[in-house]
C-alpha cells in the first residue's frame, strides 16, 4: 500500500473532485431532461385521449374531474 496518507490526497485530487462533480451534474441534467420529455409526451397523450373521447361520446368537462377523482 502507498505510504501516502488517505486523509491527504495528492495534488490531482482537487481536479478529480471537480471532474466527478461535473460528471454527476451532467448526468443529473440529462436525466431531468429525459424525464421532462417523457412527462410532456404522457400529458399530451392523455389530453389527446380525453379530447378524442369527449368528441366521440359527447362527454362534458366533468369527465376530467371524474378521471382525476378515480385516479
């Protein structure tokens, strides 16, 4: 094992820490964008489903409240 004390890392440690932090932030941002993309698609699909059914079945606005209550 190295003689260097684990509590006193070498000069490259600060750079490694900065790179790891940047990578974590980058991954978090990419995940957030992916989740938001999926949610926007989901909400658009749900809106389309409701609008389509309202038109075909001549449902009123109450269907949205009913769906909300039942979910």
